[in-house]
């Protein structure tokens, strides 16, 4: 049976190899430990990679916040343009489609779901299409406002404790 060993030199894991018999000066390799890891002197090892800085953590949290905003933007929105609340798709294609449909000034069908969740292309007047477009734009504006407020709080965090207190999942429009 072979064994996996590590050679420790100057407090660092210098080599890892597999042997039939562990040679002198080598220790049994710990799962997950790699070359360059620190020997803590107590049988444990730690990755020497420095922890991320506050600025790096802020950058990552801002990117996560922007990704959440994108999810909210493309999750659909509601409009009462047809006289009752209907849900409209808001992926990039449908955003362009509603803008184009509203700009034509013509009556036409457009995809939406009724309160029962039934999706179909329903007839809209030009004014209704314009209202759907405006409702979508207002929703996006509210999402951007929420994102900007969350990003501002991230950027204003003076330390890790303040950064940890920020919940990027709350404060979004319903």
C-alpha cells in the first residue's frame, strides 16, 4: 500500500509525493494541503494566501449586488395598462420588443400573464403599450435606485464589521 507524504522545509510544505514507505524527514500528507502551505507546528497546515482586503471584499460585494439587480430587472414586472394587473416578461429581448411596440403607435398583441398566471399574446392599444413600456421603465429605475443605495452603503463601509452588516438581498422594489 502506498502513502502520500509531505516534505516540510523552513516551515513550508516543499514537496508532496507518493511512496511505498515514507522516507525519513517526510510526514504523512494531510488531505487538501498543497505545496507552499504553512506548517503551523501543531499538526495543522494553513494556506498562505493572504485574506482578501476590505477593498477586494467591497469589489466582490458590489459585483454580487449588480448581479442581483440584473436578476430583478429580468424577473418581469406588472402593469395595469389592460385595466387589471398583468405580468410582463423583461428579459433583454422583451425590453426591446416593448420599446419597439410602444414606439410604433399601433395597436398590437403583446405577451403577458393574467392574474392566474396564464401567458398569452393579448391585444393592446397603442396607449396601453405605451403604459406597459412606462411601467417597465419605472420598475427598472426603482431597481437601479435600490442598487445605487446598496452600492453606496458598501463603498461607505469603513471596516469589515460595517461591511458584514450590509444585507444586499433587502431593499429591492417588490
